[in-house]
C-alpha cells in the first residue's frame, strides 16, 4: 500500500478543531476533490458510522464508502473503505502547546497491474499529497481567518 501523510498546526483549541473536522456535514466546504457526503447507516458519528461520497481521482469520479473505526473524541479515528478502491485513512488530533496538530494519513492500493507503480509514483501520490496539504490548509484557514483571532493575537498578514 502507498502511504501519504500531511499535517497542519492550527491556532485553535483541540476540542474546537476536532468538532469542526469530525462533522461530515462540513467536509465538502474544506475537503478538496470530494462531494455528496451522506450517511449510509443510522449512526452518524463515531464507531460504525458509514459515509458514501464521490471523489475525483486522476480525472475519474469514484463512488466510495468508508466506515469509521477506533473513534476517540478529541483524539481521532480510522476510516476503512467498504466500497471503491481499497484504502484506509487515519485522522490524528494532538494538542501542541496552544495549538492543535491535525494529521491525516491515507493508505491505498492502486489496482492496476504492471503500470500501477508508475502511475502511482508520477500521478497519484503527488496528486494526493497536494490535495491533502490543501485540504488541511483549508481547515487552518477556517480557524485563523481575519476576525476569528482574539484581541491579543495579531494577524499573520500584519506587519
């Protein structure tokens, strides 16, 4: 399996970041290349939750479903594919001083014989790395945009 990992430090409390990032209804607002999230079980938060969604990968639209495992409030969870190409995800939330580190790990297999490793190295892996970094940056921007800072915190653009 190929592993792609991205992290971002967010200037916000861990509980706030976790509440926002764990709400599947918000994912389309910040997660790059995915849409049409809908629960496929009555459980919509925590272990056993399943979500169907669409993802654009290398110019193709894939219909996927993921089930949530090992959900721990304010710590993270794992996602395991139940439909679509084999993949696993892991979301890790850590308090780092006064900030929150959000790490997203994607592991996947490209079911293409012979050309698969070449396509993965030159197309898929770099594309996923960019998508993950941009998506996590979107979460950071959600919390750190102008106006959401406390009175004693200067804007990073001010100088």
